[in-house]
């Protein structure tokens, strides 16, 4: 009907080029059909454009082609008698609603490309980096620094993570039951891991956004789900921590401080370590309001017995200031309670007496490096070999078998990292789940564009004005005033030109 040959429709890729000519759209749109996530939206756009090329411009036609997932096109082809191809049709929508829909779809496509491959917004939900990054900080996370990861989950709702807001249902097509992980047809739509080239490597003490590697929770606020949920890598919970250990490093923790290759790690100037403390007073009460206003304490604390308080998180600066208070007798780090948490941290083996503050030296895997395997060291790398690098591992006595063959060595396939929060005694991090694979890395936080303080009263005070448009790492200077001046100047200039015309 559009004057094209039948063989053109049967030629892969070329048929998409021809379709763009039929609907009078640019041929580069074909590229978008092969971009994961974006292509799902493009299919909707092309279905709508196709029926409009044959005079079907009503809101009902648009509704039917979208809701039928394109089957309405086939219906019109075989059963409609009044179709006629409109050559070189006007691309301007016939109605205001049609124009609104076209603009909205275009905006969604652009936003999805930016969100998936360039920059992603992120909000700080917890206090694991408190005093460095604050709860309520809204960040822009660059995906191009380390290289944007191509989405592994191809059928998913755009611009949301694992849950669709309001209706609170799963946003992607995947069977997350372990018994169905390898057999479900839903899981056949997963793409293999692929990452675009980046322009820098992760450096020691960089802040990094990544997918929590051991995430088997349906909801991160519920630590007791009815079962384990085995999510695709790109749908695991997003976290932000400090990368304290790089591939090839040997890392240990002594009294809560990180040592790399037997040397104490030096944190950046803007990092603020926090530890748990017992604070003894002369009887005067320490209230949340007083501690927040005078010492900036935002994490939980409480009086565990008369005149003795337990603080989950205090900076060294806050402790020194507290000790100058005539009501405070002493402030001592909680080493005893933390030392009793044995076998609750990585690698969850009785052979290792690790705690959150004392951690035996561990080698962080690097791609291409080979280690000697034995029964003693296996707990450290069992998850790497099985879960992250997809091998079948069995232990028979003292013998280790990988993919059915006895193995005395193992060569790692990808790089791994060790992530920790600056809030050392109030952070779930690599001390609990171990290494973070490179294929779980999302990006680098670069800008705090907004910050909201829920502890203050009134909208004006709740906004942390000094943190607006500040760099995540580096100068804490806010560029908001410059942004506001430029915006006002642009609006004034635009209004001036409009009035002159």
C-alpha cells in the first residue's frame, strides 16, 4: 500500500530503515530500536506513527495500538477497508492531546537515554556515610566515568529501579525464585554483561554507587522476607559506599581503621569517620535536640543506664567537643560489644574470627590473577567462584572441584572491590557481604543538586542551602547562587526580547 516491495519487509534491519521512510521519520531512529530499555518506548512510538501514516489519528486509535502492543496494526492491515497511505504526511499532530502524547513520548525517550547511559539521580537513604554525605542529599551519579553498563534486564519499566511507585509492584520481567532462576522463560530476556568504555578507573577512597551483591531482599527495609529473592544484577538494591580496597590489594582492619598492604589508609580531607561510643555524664540529661543542635548528632543514641549513654555514631571532633562539656565525665569507644560480633561478618566461617573492627588480612581479587586454592582459604572466595563467575564448585574432603575438575588454583575473571561506610559502626558493607564485582558498579556520584534536612522545622530551614549544587568530592563550595543569577539573567533577557517584538 505504501509502494514498497515485499522482500524489503523480510530483510532484517533494512526493513526497519524502510519503515522509517514509510512513517516519514529519520533513519537514525533505527539505532534506538537496538538500545535496551529505550527500544521498548520506541516500539510504542513507531506503532503510533505507523497508524498515523494511514490516517488513524484519533485518541481511540492511539489507545488501541498501545494497549494491544501493536496488534492493532495487524488488525487494521487485514480487516480495515478504509486504509490509505498518506505520502509525506504532516508530522504535526492533529489534536492538542496528540501533540501532548508525542511530546511526552519524546521526553521519556530522551530522559531514559540520559538516565540509563549518562547520569542517574540518587538520594542518600541511610547514614552509612553521614557527615560526608548526609541523609536527604540528592545526587547526580555519572555513569560515563567508569563506563555505562548496558541494561541486563531488557523488559522493564523505564526510569525506575526495581519497583513501580504508587502501585508498589515489581518493575521488571524476571522470575526471582531460585528454583525458577535457570528455567523460567521470563529470565531468557536477560542480556549478557556489557559495559561501554569509561574514561577513568575506580580510585582508592572514591565514593561509588553499586548494586548490593548479596541482595536477596524484596524490600531493603524488611530484613525478614518470606523467602530469598534472586534479582538480576541491575535490579539489586543501589548503595553508595567508599571504595577502600582495590583489586590486588591486601586489606585488613585494626580497631576500625583500614590498612592496605600493611599501611594505614589515609582518607580524603572531606571524609568524616564515625564510631560507636559510651558517654558517661554527671547526671545531666543529653537530649536529641541538644545533641543535634550543639554537636550535629543525627544517629540513634540512648541512656542505657543512669548517667551512661550509648551513641551509635560520633565523629572525633564531636567527642573532643563533648569532653569539654562540664556535664560529661568520659567518652570511650565501644570496642567490647563490637568485638563480640563473631561469625556474623564475612566470610561467615568459624575458622575466621573477624569482627566489624578487627578483620584479618584478605586479598581482593584482580582480573587475571591466580591464587592457590585450599580448604582453609575457600570461604573467602567461594561466592566469587560460584555466584559471580558462574562456576560449579564442590568440596570433597580436602579436594576442591570446579566444573567437575580438581582445582588447586583459580584465576579470577573480573576485578573486585571492598566497599565501606565512613560511619563504621552503623554501616552494612563489605565486612558483611565481602567483595563487590566490577559488573555490579553503577557509577560515580559527582554533584549534590539538592539537600533536605528532615530534622529541621519549616521548609526554609529544611533545605540545606549551603549544600545545593556542591561537588561530592572536592570543594564544599555551593554554586547555587551562580546558577540562580544565570537563570534570572536568562529569564530577564528572554522577557526583554519578547517585549521588544
